[in-house]
C-alpha cells in the first residue's frame, strides 16, 4: 500500500516562489511506486489548494487560472486519521487520508514553526524539525544564543527592534563593533533584506532596508576576507550524518537572492529555474581535509544540539585572516532540500527524500509512547464547586 503524502509549499512568505521551485523538484523525484503524492499549494493569502495543475511550473504564470482548476482544501482530524477535505459545497469530493505531510516551505509563517504547529495540532506526522527547532532555526538571534551557550563559534551581534530611534541604534552598533558590518532581518532567508554598511550613512540605509522585511534585525561584523562553506545534515537528534561541503560563489560581496535563484535562469524538466541547484558553486569545496572534517563534524553536532530533524543546510564562514570558523545560520528547510550536496556521496535525490519521510514516521511512532493527557475529574469538581478554580483552594 502506498504512503499518502501531502507536499505543502508556497505560503505567506517573501520566499513563496522559491518554495514552489523546491517543491516541484521534490515531487518530480519522489518514488511514485512508494508514494501517492498530493500537492498542497498555500496561496499568499493563506488558503490551501490541491489539484494536478499544481504539478507544472508553467501553471504558475497565471495563478488565478491555475487555482480555478484546483479545489480549496483543509486538513481535518477524524477517527484517529487526518484527511485532506474539500471546502467547496459545490465540489464535494471524497476526502483523502494523509499519512505524512511534507512541508517544502521557506521563510516566515511556514518555516518558523507556525505551519509545523498547525500540522502538529491536527495530528499529521510531518517531515522536518518540530515546532521549537523550526522556530529556533528561523530566528537568527535565538539560534546564535543557543549555539553560543553550547560552545559553538558564532559572530557577535547587535539585536535591534523597530521603533527604536535611528541614532540610538547606530550608536549601539558603533559602540560594539567597527565597520564594515552586515545588516539582516532576524527571521528571513534567501538573502532577502541583507546589506553591507561601511559607515553611519550606509548603516542607516541598511537598517531601513532590513526593517522593510522584519520587525527585528541583526547587525554583525563583516568578515573582510571571507569564504563561505555550506554543509548539509540528515537525521535527527539521535543520529545524523553530514554531506559533502560546497563553496558558493557570488558576484557581489553578499550572496544575493539573484545569485541564488535567478542566475541559473532556465533549464530543468519543468522549464523553469532550478533554484538553489543552479547556484554557481564548487563541490567538493577546495578546503583542507582537516577543515572539511571540522565543518562536517561541527555541522552534525550543532544539528543534534538544536534538536533538528530531516534535512538541514548549515552555512559556515571562514575568516581567512585568522583562519577562524563560524556557524553563520541554519536552513531548516533548505532550497532544493540541498540534494546537490548528497549526490557526490552517492545518495540520489529519491533516496534523500525517502530518508526524511522515514524520519517523520519514526518521530510519530516515538510520540505515540508519550503521554500527552490524563483523565481527571477536575471539570466535574468545578461543576459542583463553581468556577473559582485555584482561588477556591483553602489556605492553611
């Protein structure tokens, strides 16, 4: 019997389109003998749709026409199962039982624990980190704080909030670090809203740009002689393994959204962008065996320390002046699911997808052994004694 798999993508995120590309790649590579795949597109307005039109890249050139061919759905728990049920009264169709949900989503509202919390509430097993790990991985400041507490190397930073006076913010930055600095939203990926500042004027402009996308931003020292090395990890908090390392190349000082997703332009079976797979990179990265081992080991240790699950990509920075290695950030649902980092080690994309789905099923079975509720007579007692609750307890 096939596994009924719902692949969720899109969402109310600035990385909406990147998610579509990643999901179409994954659906194309899933083992059709093993899974019945049900695409679930989350529109930018939050509604969820399913339908065959969602499987083709060209359909997304006209969203309204595409959705007219689809049906709006929601997840409904019923009788110990979870179903994908049509909302329209005029297009009632038999609900689809869903065994596993596979969020292939990027950015706020869908990668930060919000979608994961929804899936956990309705009771469907899902691929990737749980609610807390998703939230930690998305919030760069919280992630840095936890990693630093765990003894992992991260850059210092200044956390700024919308509403603070600009002069106060620039003063706090200049008091803690020298120029140049990097300014970034605290909870976005795909290099959205990130810029470099070399003086107070450019810092003010960078702050304004970052606050366009987030209420909280980070400012970090810019490494002037920088090499970026990325490594993926697959597994969970109990057991995990690292991929090959890559070195992405950029035309600007910062690896931009355009570098990541638009330079590759065309190609692929869907006739559209290949997403992160099209980025200019060197695999394996031209680093020493010692550095490769250090990065891969640290990636696994940090992955397990943060309680991650599924496939993540950990981005590292090397300060070439001091030969110091730092963890830059976690990508809990990386673009293209980082499949290109596993192929050099003999793991094809289809096998990678099987692995992360199996991890979701494993976690669900483990949670079946955990007691989440217990029977009490609290409500019956309240019915007899009124609704004073704890206030009704006699003091002694």
